[in-house]
C-alpha cells in the first residue's frame, strides 16, 4: 500500500503552501480584526478567491469533476494533504471553494441533482458565487441516527410543504447563503430507510425563519451554527433531489468523503498546535530550565508527533479505500478516523494550551479555537459512540468466518 504522493499532488502541495504563505497567512490579523469588529464576510475574501481561482487552486475536492466545470479533478487520496494544509488556517478553505457544507452539497448535486437543479444551484456553487447549508440535525431527536428525524415533507399537488425545526445548521447565517438542502420524511410509514427525502429550499422561501445563531462552547461563528424553523414552507416538487425515499442513501453518500475532509483538516490544526508547543517550550523557562527540558513536556512533544503520524496514515488509508471501493465499503475506516482525528486535535491542543499557560486560552493564539473545533467534531457527522458501535459491529461480522480458525491458537488445559 503506497501512500507516497504523486508528482501532481506534490506540485499542488507546494503551490498551495506558497499561496498560503504569500496571501493567507498575512491576512490572519486582519481577518480577526474584521470578524471581531462585526465585518462578515471579510473585506478581502473575494479578492483571495479570485486569485486562487486564477492560479488553479479551486474546487479541489471533487473526484468526478466533469470537463468544463471549474476546478481541479483530484482523488480523495490526492486531496488529503491539500485539505491538511488548508486546515492549518480553518477559514482558508473558503478561499479555495473547499468549505463545508458547500463541498458536501456540491457532491450531492453533482451525483444526484437534475440538470435544472445543477444549472440553478450547482453552477453558482462551483463558481463560488453563493454559499449553502445542509439541514438535517434536529433538537428533539438523536439526529446521529437519520431515521429519527421528524421534519415532515408533505406532497400537496405540485408542491411539497415542509414543517420542522433544525439546529446547528452551518452557514445558515452567512450573508451569501442562498440554498438549503433539507432532509425530512416524505413517508412516515415506509421502510425505515426509505422514509427520508431531500429537497432544495431557497433561502428566501416564505416560512423559513432563522431563529438564532448558537454559540459552541461560547465560541461564536459568524457563518452560523443556526437554529432554523420551517413553518409551512412550500417548494415545487421539482426541488426534490433524486426520488422520494432516497434521502438516507444520499446522506450516506454525502457523509463518507465529508467526514474524512474534517479529519484531514484536523490533522493540519494538530500540526499547528504541535509547532506552537515546540516553539513555546524553547523560549520559556521554569525553575531554571527551558520547558522542553522538563520530562513531561518532552513526552507531550514526542507523543504528539507519534499520534499525528498514526492519524495521518489512517486518513490516507480511508481516502485510498474510498477511491478504490467507495464510501460504503470503506465505512469502517471512515468511522475509525472520525473517532481518532477529533480526539487527536483536542488532546494536542490541550497539551499546547498547558505549555502556553494563560496565553493558551486567550485569543492571542488559535489554540482555544482549535480545541473547540475538535471537541465539536467529536459529535458532528456522528458522535464517537455511534462510530465505535459501527466499528465493533463490522469487526464482529468479519470475525464470523474466522471462528473455526481461532481454535488453533488455543491450548486446552491438560486433564
């Protein structure tokens, strides 16, 4: 199994790193000032997007990008190191039109949208002209199991009427958000995995209400982790994506690559945490010694490097499997890295915060934001417990054929 990057990927990585150093890193301070000053989107984002598009660093995440569509066609394995580089500065993904949930929504429309839906919504998304949101999670049910959702999508002649409440809907408060993909139930009596459907709901549809932008661990995201109310929202039947009852299947197709995109970016953030930890440990002294000269700090540094390398290899394996056999057959590896990467990020961010002391929990470093992002990621796209259950179930299933072979490793007691 060869995870060495192709020449194409190496060239793109070098190009992306140079772009980040030349154009994104110098804007970190300005981004913070504008966000905390109430300016969003930031004033320079469109300039950076146009520059990235001109340099060919655009829509890097779609393996099946078609001729004539804007972007660079890459496999999941080729995209992995690029997502890691972008993850070092979380807001930079938008510069390259690689932000969630737009990436997943573009994949859904690319795979399942009608030609009319693609023309109206996919094209402007691919061009970076609009933003979008994906509305699945609900406050009153355990939405990690999509069969639990209760939002009703009811047929009324040539329309669907949508009623329900969603929350933690990323991007819903973004001023450029123009379209929702809403997951609800079109048939509550159908088989469990055929009740759900997905429909397109334009942002300006009557009855769609943004209730609030929910903070996460008191962290405010200007694009929103929003609570959204759908009250008698009416859209034409032509806004249905694929067929009635296809919603669960579409969600599984969407979440596979999306989950490891999060993990790729988490590894990039973990690298920054380690770099900051190492730098701080060499400039601060306690009790007459530099911090790195204390055994506990040296161990944190070493363990962090080991854990990052392990997680990166597992991400690359999952990405490679998705490319080779599809997300469904790679679901164990996807679940494995979805458990590992967020915990990796919170662990290394926590160590780095401890090395920095009070400064580590201040806005003077990105550590607190990284920790918050990692902690939220432990239940975004499915909580750890669900993924662990999936891994165990698949492991048990795979072991059934090996039960007889295990006997040869057992030594019976002499009687």
